C-alpha cells in the first residue's frame, strides 16, 4: 500500500482524489496545512508527498523528506518554481502535471479580459441594487485590437486561438519559439510597444521574474490591458500600481499575485488585509483580482488527480520511470535527453 501525504488540500482536492483509494493500491493522508520546514514532520511514514503551488519545498524540506523515507514528490500543478529541483536531485523524484487542462486557464484569461473591458463586474454590482443606469459602462471591442502573448506553450496557444476567434491580431514572444505554427513572433520590446493587451502564459524563472517592470510598462501603449494567469512574480506589483496611477496601464486582470502565499485560497473577509499593495490594487476600479482560480474547473481537477496518481504509480510500478519527472540530470529539467528510458537517478 502506497502512503501519500497531501498538503494544502481543500474540499475540491479531496473530492477529486478520494475515488482512487478504492481502485488503486494507495492510501491518502489529507492535510490542510502547507508544507514547509515546520510541517514536514507530518509526512513521516509516507512513501510520497503531494504538494500545490504555495507549498515550500526548499533544500531543508527536501533533506527532511528524504530522511523520512519519502521517495516521490508529486506536484498537482504544472509550475515548479516553489521546489528546489537541483537540491532534490539524487534524493527525491519530482513529478508535475504538465497539462491538466490548458483550456481552463486560457478561458479564465479571456473571461477576465471580457469582464474588464465590458465592465461586467460593475454592471453586475449595480443591477444587484436595482440600478440599471448605463453611466460609465462604455466598453471596448476586441475586434481589430493587437494582443501580445508571452509564452506559447499549450495554454498560450489555446488563448491565441480564442483571440483569433474575436478577430484580434495576435503577436507573441517566447524564448523558445515554435516552428511551423504560423505564430507571429516578435521581440519582447516590440510586443510591449505594439500590444493593446498583454497576456502572460510563461513559467516563472530567474529570467522571467518581474518581466513586467517599470521599464517594460514605460514602453507600453497608454491604456494597455495586462492579464496574468500564470505566476504572480512575473509582474512587479509596485510598478504595476504606479503604472495604473499614472494612467499608463488602462486595466489589470490578475489571477495570481507575487505574495499570494499567505493570502489566497483562504477566507480573509473577516480580517484586516496586511498586504497594503494588494489592498491598493484591489481598490482600483480598473483592476480585477481572482484568487488563483484559473485551474478550477471540474475537468481540470479530474485531470490533475488522474495524472498525479499516474505519476506516483509509474514510479512504483514502472521501475521508477515517469514521463512527467523533473530533474537536473540533463540540465534541462523537463526536456530530458534520456527520454525517460531509464530512472533519473
């Protein structure tokens, strides 16, 4: 029986994973607390640990997990910037879910954009109070606008298709451009200068941290709309706030936030929010913030659970080989030269 400790779980996580305990040789230990140096002891006696985006898996945590006999770290998400992959090499086999449902995130990005430019959120609040005035609800059409997409992975490509459906001109920037896809690639500087709307769909790395900063915003069109459904730290939030106050940024649609770890996924309505920057952003009439819910669809949750269980079982039932393992053996993390024909270590 494979024992798995699940950190930072909510009702929807438990509902998605529980059915597998009846059909597979697994037993779950669901924990509401997040994984960090203080909570790592809760994984004692487990063979694998499953974590989410705000769990802290640094070198000290990795050493403790290995000491407790944990062999597998399964991320139930695509991003892995919260895991020290290099420190895990030789100690923990790290797997992720590379494509749980790219449609979920891409559709959420478009939902945020439409809500913002057509003032849907304002109209909703008004009609709830029987105010049917159209004053200050004049919107903007997407047809004919130029949208710049940063990151052309699966989510970025699906979002491109959605934008094409609205009759938009789509340009893109990616450090590793795709060939034979008909994508109009430009430099990041050109993308900033020509785009009416910019949407971020790239991973968080040292190179992409604060990709959208004061310098980038300064080169953008006046009134630009910025969408981020990827990782919060892609945007320098202080620079974004200053851009909004200066009327340079026309609107911001954020499903992620750099310091979301101690805020998102919890009900804070009865508490004073100590993050002054987030409070100021939320108070802006042209800012929409959702709490990292882009992934939250029934289909995505089912896919996440299925792939996560598959990843763990692959390790134990397939001689330690898993297609979705992340490691530093080849130096490229995801694109392993060994093509998963052998164990990573």
